[in-house]
C-alpha cells in the first residue's frame, strides 16, 4: 500500500489533538441521582463540568427517599447525592454504595416561607403558635415521614412545641421543591423548605428561620454507586469536592462541611 504525504499529515494532526475524557468520547456523562433541593446548584455544576471539556452529566432530581428506592430497584445511577444521612445509610446497608466513596459534603438550613406579597409575621421560638399564622390555611412541607426536609421540619416543630397545633393542617408534598411550589403559587400560606430553595424562588420570602438546634444537623452526603458504569464517576465526584463546585454551592447558599480538595484535571 502506498503511504501518501496526505496520510502522514493527517496522522500528525491527529496525534496533536488532545484526548477527550472517556465519557466525552462515548457521548455519555455520569448519571447523578440528586436531591430535589440541589437542582439549581447541580445544574450549574454540571454546566461547569461540561464547559471543562467533559460530557455533561445526566441529572435526575427527586426526593432522596424516592431516589434511594429507584437505585435499590436497579435504576442506572453512577452517583447518589442525598439530602440527609438516613437515606445514604439505607443505600449503604443495602449494598448500593461503593465502599470508601461517601463524602458528607454540604449543609443547609430550614426556613419558613410565605408568598412574596404575604403580610404574615412569625416569631419562631419555643411555644410559638404556627396554627394562628396559618389562619385556616395549610402548611406545605415534604412528607414528614420520608422526605428529608419534611423530617427536619417535623423534628423542629416538635422540639419547639408547635407540631400538635398544625399536624392536621399539613399539605405533605412528594419533595421539598413541590412544597415550595405550593407556596409560590399561593396554594399554601406558609411552607417549610431549605434556605437554598427559598433563595432560588423569587415568588416567596423567608418569614422565619428554624434554630439549628431544633432539628438534627442537615447533611448532604454524596457517593458513587455500586452499579456505576461511567468511567468519569470518580472524576465527577472529585469535581464536586473541588474548589469550582464549592464556589457554586456557596453561591447557592449551601454550607461547605469540608475544605475543597484541589483537582488536577
């Protein structure tokens, strides 16, 4: 076979081209199952990851309990990013998480929100009368038995002595973002959501912040799943632990629970 000058020129140009990340070559980024409250931050983080030359991650958002059950039933996730430790620990006990990959990454606050034009004022303190503030309406919050934000909210209201006065007037939603939507649309006069959710929704305002000692610490753990297939799963987890993602999470209002680890891409 005759090897032409054009062949050698093409080969030289090919050799000079940088290799794309493995997932970019296949066109498939890591699949991340993330808590609904992480949507804005993870959308931004995914865009930043893609801008660095990687295939964009495929992001699936729902309540952490729903995501854990989906992974348990065989849903193809490479990473699980939970809004509380309970559902991450459930995933670990079920053998769904790769040993040594879990990182407790972020913290948050829970707040009481009302529609933007509301005139309701609430002083969150032991013994406060939340039922009076509802004035016949419902309190929107995630399912208090399963959704992390709902569990934190119920714990806080019980600790402050306000749960019995509102438990029969709670609109329990499938996720914290669904609860936020109830308030944003004016379908509920008040709601319990994360501070980051309130900051992301211009149609609501914060009317009270729950004391941090009124509920268990809010911790967002992330880990690689046992069934991960993406060759970029570990690299994306390292990115989430790095300074670029830390800046994104910080701007969205999350608390960083550990110092960012510099990445060497």
